[in-house]
């Protein structure tokens, strides 16, 4: 299971934690109210509001297939009365909600999915909400930029090593006076040695299995796969110069690829290329 990531943004002098779980981001409501009069009690006051309950219910019905709608109906009917009380923990336990997270401990508190946190921000202060959205967007843009830079860097390394790879093929495998067509076959055949070592199939097999995708399978590779590809391209060039046969090189490169991917990815779980049937 992927580990949750926690980052922090600063909104009008308040440090606010962002918890990333899978593909969703949860913002700390506990941090959001830290510099507002009333502090943590504001969260429960907001949850008592009938409009809040309606909003939370609609959000869960849209996003949560296991949401307990029957229990929600009971809460909705009580909401707004003087005796009505609702905490984040009670809401989660009663309705199986996933939009809020309530955890104890030093780093605990109440977190809400970004959609819900922005709604809570409106209730606290429209100005605070706008600054919150601005800082959150800046964080996401920065994360996307770093991801893109990392991917492009590894793609560039792969291309540079491919030049080393093709030069080795030209010097040690392709004999003199062959046709351009024959040379192209040797190059593509050697490229598939790398494809088989890393991805487990040839470029043609991937194209046949993914007719709706544009480009080649390397364009859909993960950062980890591209980094390993750059490494085994350089190694294959050396193996070619050493005079190793293609079967020998494929076996060695496959062992190296597996070892390096296991080192790069937590628990050995790699993001595999898949065909339309979801099979690698």
C-alpha cells in the first residue's frame, strides 16, 4: 500500500497540512481554524449547520459508493435542531463517509477532502478561502512541475544513452556495406532486446496490444522505468563491445532491470504498461 504523503502550505501566516492519499488531497481543518477565534470548536459548529450536512451528504453520494444513505437521512432530519450535535468522528462512523478524516495523536486532527475544505473555508472567511485555494494551486503546480522535470530528465538520459547504444551496434554488429534497410532491422532488433529486458515484450507486441495509443511504449513508461532504461542502454553498449551474444546480453540486462526497479520502487511494485485487457 502506498504511503500517505504530508506537505504544508502557508495561508495568511497559518501553516496548513495537506495529506495526499492515493489520488486525493485532504486539507487539515484543525490547522485552518488555528488562528480563528473559537479554534477547534468552529469545526463542530460548522457540522451542526443543516446546509453543511446537506453539502456533505451530496458530496458523499457523488464520490463514495459505500456511503450509508439511510443513516444520512436520519442525520439530515435532525440537523438544525437545538439538540443536534455532529462531530467528524460520528459522521464518519455512522455514514461510512470518506470525505472527512478524524485521527488522534500528535499529528492527528480533522482533515477534509479539498472540495469540502474549500467549502469550510467559505464559512470561515471568503478571503481566507481565496488565499487557501491560491496556495493549494501553487503547491499542485509545483508538484506537477517537479514530476514533469523528473520525467523529462530521465527521458533525455535515455535518448543520450540510446546514441551510445546505436554507436556500439554500428561499430561491432553491423558489417560494412549493408543496406539502409538491413541496418534499420539490426537497430530495431537490438532496441527490442532492451524492451524485452525491461518491459517483457517487443515494440510490435505493445503496438498490437494498444492500437488506440499514439507513440511507443517508452512514451508511457514511468520515471523509474526510464531511469533503468537509460542504465541498461549504456550497459548493453558495453556488453556489445565485450562480444557477448544477444541471448547472454538479454539475460543479464533483464536481471539488472529487475534488481534496479526493485531498488527504486517501494515493495517492488512497479507501474506496468498494460494493454486494453489490463494484462501486462
